């Protein structure tokens, strides 16, 4: 685990070996498809849907907190082996899943499935960056032409770059924004097999391009906090977001604690 700890600290990213069995992955992927189709075996809707049945099939399908809607999804993201893995690599005494997302990138090569350059922390004003990470669990094999997540290594140490956004599909234009201030940087694509996961710092810039294969690229995204994480008081619509959720272990389960 030492090499993964060092990579995460230096590059803001590490990719770890297969953690979940094929059976676990297949059942979770089927469960996720049920949620996408509006079938919730818990009887509870996800926190938010950014795609609904009948919407453009070429668009990226993103759903927030699908673990609220399906027990198989919740079982995967609350597994003790995941908690232990995340704790060891981040050198933490506590791991709490405070948010989850599913990302289903359709096949066919449409740019509508793109995810623009962004850093996760830019959407979370209620967290300080330290102790906040993301695990991306592959529910399908992710190849070079599947539209893998692309990370700018070391960019978690950069200051904020204006004009970058997950929902902006024009990655070429965003590349120009980056090159205005950054010249020498390395992009690493997360080429991983189903059952593997990547772990990244909340401040690293990442994006993904179109999936030109004939199969969807599917990932389960686990946003987690450690015992080093600290909240920030904010005003507006997000002022009570964490307050309402963190103490509810059904919404924000603790999956490791020393």
C-alpha cells in the first residue's frame, strides 16, 4: 500500500488492484440500471437525477446518491474491504461516505457524454480540501477508447482555474484555458478493469471524453471524508446540506473506524 499512498500524495491520484469480484460488479451494475430506469427497491428516490427515462440517450447519465434507492448499490459502497482499503491508502482512522454518484457514459462516440475539466472541491464549498477524497469504482472494463477519466497529475497543488466545469462538453476549449497558464503538465487516463478503483484528491483536475466503443462505460463514484476533514459554514441553499446528512448513517454511512 505504500506505493499507492505515495502516488496519491505526489500526483493526487492512485489506481489500486481489483477489489471487487465479478459477481459483485455485475449485481451492482444491474442494480444501477434499475435505478436509471426509475425502479427503486428501497422505495426511496435518489437525491437527484440529471437524466430521466426519455431524455437524450447520448447524454451522460448521472445520478446522485443512488445508494439510497437500491440495497445492492449500498452494499458495494459500504463494504468493509472498501473502507479498509481507503483508510490504509489515505492514512486515516475514519472513512465516511458522505456522497455517491453513478456515471453511465453511453457508447457511440457522442460528445454529449463528455465531462469537462473540473476539480470536485469546486462544487463543495462546505468542505475544506484536506481529508476529502473520491473513489471511482469501475463497473465495466475501462479502455483507452471508452472515455476514461483523465487526470492532470499534480494539479491538486494548483490554484483555481476559472472557466472549467464538469457540465461543459467542449473540452477542446477548456484545454485552451488550461494552456494559458499551465505549460508542462502530464495527463493520465485511468485505464482500469471492472472491480478496480482509482482514488483521487478532491483538488485534482479531471475530465473524460467521448466513449467510442459499442458498450457503456460505467462507474460508481464514492465521495468520502476522513477524520482529518473539516467543514466550512456557508450560506444559501447549501447551508444545511451536511448538517442534515452527515448524522444520518443511512445517507452518509461510516464504512471504517478505528
